[in-house]
């Protein structure tokens, strides 16, 4: 399974009391079946490699990127745009 995300310009970042906060430009999901269980699990494993809080946002709803259930709850389909938000020491 190959997960491909298309992106725009570099993420924006800023310092907060809880560490660095970063948000990426919207990313388009290029998987025809969207982020179903298998690609969601790959993304969760990547997100868990960071100590920062990592969330995905789809149309104003956020889900924990370190949880397959959190990602699946967003019902991200192929062609949807998402935003990745991170906050913590390694957020950039």
C-alpha cells in the first residue's frame, strides 16, 4: 500500500507554551479508497514516532493522528483535503 499526499507550501509554525505548533497547508488524499484501515495504520505508526500531539483536520473536524479510530472517524475519502496539525517539541 502506498500512501501519497499532495501538498502546497511549507508548514506554518509558531512557539506556544506547550512547545512548537505547526500546521501544514491542505493535503489532498490521492488514494481512490481514501484513508481506510490499512493506510490509516501506516499514518498512525508514523505519527507515533513523534512526541508531539498530531491531529488531522477535515472540514473543521479534528481527529487524533495517533489513533486508527481517530482517523477512521473523520471518514477521509479519496480526493478529500486534510490539514495536519502538530504541537510539541518536535512539531516542525
